[in-house]
């Protein structure tokens, strides 16, 4: 079986506030059935979700092969798709050198994180 190559493209990501973003992500067959992806929004003014950081990241899930402990991660593009993923969710991943796809089990659901602006404390000046 030929292993699928990593391909990337933009998809529409809808954040927890209902705002649409264009998010670059893997066009992997193993996540396509559960990630809630849709074609990117071609409207001018739709922001691009840049790279994920510790304090600013999309919702995602991580799956693990119970035999080799290898993991794969998937961005989840809608809140509805995220809610539909349960501990029993599995995916089939094609790997180089394997004759058949390997079943990966859900190991982690990672929620979205975005910073919120807040009032800063102002210290008085001392003479």
C-alpha cells in the first residue's frame, strides 16, 4: 500500500466566539472524517490563524497507536465536530511500510485557547 504524503491547504476554522478564520492544516485522510473542515473563506478581511503557540492555539485532538505509541494530531475546525469526538473515537492511519492502515485511539482532546485583553494595573510613581 502506498503511504499518503502530507498535503496542506487552508480550511475555514470557526473559533469559540463564532468568528471564521482561514487556518492552514493537513489535508490528511485520517482526520477528514472527524475534523469538521470546510473550504477556506475567500472573502477579503477573513483573518488567517497563524501558527499555534502555548497561549494561542486551535482546538485539536491527539491519537496514539497503542502498539508503537506513535501519535498524530488533528485540528478540529468546528465546535460541533469537537463535541462529537468521544473517548471511543478511533482513526485509521496509513503508514510507510505497512500493508494495512493502523488503528489509532484517541489519547487527548485539547481545547482552544485565546488570550483576552484586560485592564492593566498601574503603579504610582515614587519620588
